[in-house]
C-alpha cells in the first residue's frame, strides 16, 4: 500500500458494531462456511507518542453462513484497556516504555493475532499470555495461563501441527522482557501444556516468529537487539546492531539434546512462511529484510534504506560441522504477511501467498500474490486499484482433504477513494482473475496484523458456547 493509503487507514475506529448480512458483489462459493477473525492495534485514546504497534487489540469477525456474511468487532478488554477507559487518557506505551506504567499488573495489548485452539479463541501478542475471547460474541473472558503452567511471554505466531493437533509455542525476553531467555513448549489438542524448555539465545533480540518441522523447532535470532540498560538510559528498547550477525537456534521437538546455533549474515526477519526437513537438511522460508523497518540504531537515529522483505530459503545442512546457514532468494516479489495452506505446515509445500509491493516498490501491499514453488517463473498476482491496500491474505481449503492450494484466499482491503474496507474472496490458485466475491464493509477496518479462518465445526463446540 502506498504511504497515503497506509496513513489514511492508520487511525483507529472509535466504535464497536454488529452488521449484516453485508452486501455481496459477485457470488460467494457454496462451500465457504465458517468465520474469518482478524486482529490489530486500535488505540482507545490515540497518543502521538505511542508506537502504532502498542495499540489495544481489536478483533474483527466475519461469519459466512447460508444467510450471508455478518460482521462484529470488539476491543480486547485487557487490564490496560480497562485502566485507560477509567482514566480517559492513554496509559504509557506498552512497546518498550514503562515510564508511565502505573498498573500493578500489565496483561499487554493482545493485538497481533487471533486463533482457536483447545476449543478456546485466543487473542495473542508476543510479550504476554493469551487472552481468551468468547468465540461468537468476542466478549473478553480473561488472560489464561493453562492451569498455572505458563507465565510471561507467549508468541503471537504459534504453530499448529496438522498431524498431531499440537500447538507449538515460544516466548522470548526472559523475566524482564528484554533478556536473551527463550521458553519453548507445546499444548496438546485439549490445550494442556505437554513440553516446556528454557534456554538462552546468543544475545537478546526481537524474535517475532519461529518455525516447526516434523522433528525440530527453529528460532531465527536477528540483530534487532534488546537492552534494558539502554532503555533505562533513555535509549530505544530495540535497536539495529548488525555486527552481531544472525543465528538460527535448532531444538528437537521432544526437548532432548542441546539447542544448536547456526550463524549467518546480518539481516532481519519478522515472519516465516514454512519450514521442513529433507535429506539431512532443514529448510526455512522467511521474509528477509536487509535491516529492520521502523526501528533505530542504538543512538536513536533511524535506520535508512531497510528495503523491503523478499522470500528467502535458509538451508541448514545437518551433516555440516560448520554450523553456518545459507540464504537464497526464491522469489523476486517483495512483500510481507506470508501464508500457506496450513495443512502443509512443517512439510514440503508448493503454494504460498503474501501481501506484495508494486513493481516499482514505491509503496506497500498493493497486490495479493500467489507463489508456486513448482513453477517459480509463473506470475499470479492480483493488483488493487490505485489508492487501495490489502491486508494479510488468509487461505481457506475447499474441503479438509482437497489437494494443496485448492480453496480460497480471503483478504480485507482498504478502499482509498471511499475511505472504507471490503473483504475479497479469490480463487487461491488464480488470484490474478480477481475476486469471486466482494463483501462490502460499511466502514474502515484499520491497518492490522494477522487473522485466521475458523471452520464451522471449531466455532460450534468452543468452550465459550
């Protein structure tokens, strides 16, 4: 999306609504039945001094049923949100600045992702425990620690094993949130903690995402370093220090053995597309930046020319004693928010999707792109009209046993000329053909982060029903 579109859709909305059935242009696929949920920052009281990432979570829910598509949005009512509403003013900056933090306990912003596991709908943000929401009403039910088994950080990007039903997770930052400690573990299909392990990374940094293969967990540690002393001295909590290089931590999923660290050149990664193991090698496809966007040097100066992310394949040869990983670009399109057919998580895969830049890279996320790794020269891209912008594309399989990629892509897009949003439904293997259906939303859905598709069965038997 271009800078103007990003800024136009950046302000929060100040209401909660229930709408529908919404107007549909085109024809909704007959097999599309379930719920799309999305999460993103939406400050209750906007504060120019507050980092955009720190806004309170607002979840948007689109239900596809025989009667059509209905919409609901709700703030996640964390302790931070409740305290601000009582005060009537913004309360500090949850993104690394606690100078104005007067709450005895901070449960975060719950603003980054939302997903269902163990019959619970969870709003996630990487510095705190999940917050459970009612699956239909989106009412906030409270923070959960899985029977007291967990405390502290819980990633916004857990990985669901499509074979075992386990949810693999991690948290970084240690007790003070800015240390080198990492905790990794798993939840079984019922939501019980079954494994938990703690270890230290080579240095403290922002570890936003990780990857899972059949036998291993992979942790990309890149030199956007974290420092509590630097923060206390008035500097940035996170800063770019490329001299440290990048690492990948390799841990066996059963917790046995030592965590092994593989080194590579300095770069930055927010998101992983997928990972798998084959022929004594581990492969991890990541959206790789040359440097982190929107973060400074240790002295506070902005990092210039961070560039845009491109899909790169990191290869770790388990037969090598050098413990150095190789990075190779596998797609020329730049973009972010990579997604796959998640039935193929941790396995060799063919298809991926992302929110992509235009060819001249003058803006961000004006396209929805489908990548076919079996035909890397093929081009399957849907380009939005000028002034419009897309969010993360979410894949929905046509059926549970349909071939990889057979299904639909759902994406919320901002309509710049009308200052509102639409929800697009596209053929996942032919996005260039344009929307099969466009669901008209009567207002803006502000810039957000991540979302997921909830099949009808997963919402009907949730613990909150």
